[in-house]
């Protein structure tokens, strides 16, 4: 079956403007243009649009999606299986949050007891899932599944006080690092304080601390574009400055 822009937009629940934009950027072109100048979409484009919308639902940007779906090795069935798995994970997260809200309502109304740790279960699980999605592959390859699983378990079992402490510590690292950047001296007092705070932050997640692992993580902050972008979003060069400060703090030579 073939569809015009209006019919496909209505079928997919999106605007005709979106379909025209997808054509303009080359992510979803019509099968042909008919004699009247209308875009005509075939079954292949319908299936591709479904894939694009799946990727969008998972939070991907259009440039990233375009790179994936236009790659010669793109496997639609494999992509659907991955969508399915990610949606199942998302459903688990939503179910956990719903259960947490329901339990909180019952607790507020005096029906049940609820520990402070239970109140934050859903949020900590979300943090773990987001970290896995963004960095899980690289972290597991570098440190191993057992180490990462222990770290996740440690986060999940945090008390309310520990959760609040690690959140406050993260903010203090950001502020101290911003001030240290102004000195341009990774060996200076402020930069070394930032490195010390970073070590304290790690102990909330790591089963055990080592200088070598700390230095390796700092190196990854620079080498991995996602980590680098996170640290450099306010001040370019922050990731490299933090790495230098941590290498000095740990006494590990840069490779």
C-alpha cells in the first residue's frame, strides 16, 4: 500500500511538517514523487518511519538515528529486538516508580510503614538504568561486569542520608572544580581538593578504591566524548584539567 504525506502522517500520528523535514534532512525520503508533485511512500518507508519513531521514543537525536538507519549494515530485525529490550527495561522502571508512588500514598494516609530508603528506590534505579544506557558498555569492558554490578548494588542499597550526601558531594566537586579551573594549576590546592572530593564520591559507588582505577577513570573522562562533553559543558577543558589533577593526586603517570 502507498501513502501520501497527509495519509502517512495521519497513520503515524505525526505532522506532515515532520515528514517533510525528514525528507529534507535525508533520514526518510519518499519512494517516489508522482506526476502531481506529491511525495508517495511505500511499505519500506512506512517500516523505516516506525523504526525512526522507536528511536525517538528512546531519546535519540535525529543525527544519531540517521547514522544508524542509513548505515549499509543496518539490520531492521536486530533493531526491533533491541527496541523491545529497551522498552521492557523502561516498563520495569515505570512499574517501579508507580509502585513507589502507590506505597507512598498508602504511607501518607497511614495505611503502611515505609522506610526512608524505600522512598528513593525508584529514583536510584532510574539513575542506574540511565548510567547503564549511557556508559555501561565502556565501563563494563574497562572494569568488568562484577565490579559494575557491585557498584550498582551499592547505589541501590544507599540510605537516604548517604544518597543526600553523595548528591551534595557531586555539587561540591562541580563548584570546587570550577574555582580550580580559574587558577589553571592542576597541582594547586583547589584542584587537589577537587581530586580528593572526587575520590570520596567514588567510594560511595566502588566496592574498593585504588589509585590506578581512579587514574584510569580520569583518563576515560577525556577519551570518551560523552564523559568529556559532560564535564566540558560549562567550561571547555574541564575534563582534561580534572584528569591532570587526579593524576597528580594519585601519583600515576600519564600514558
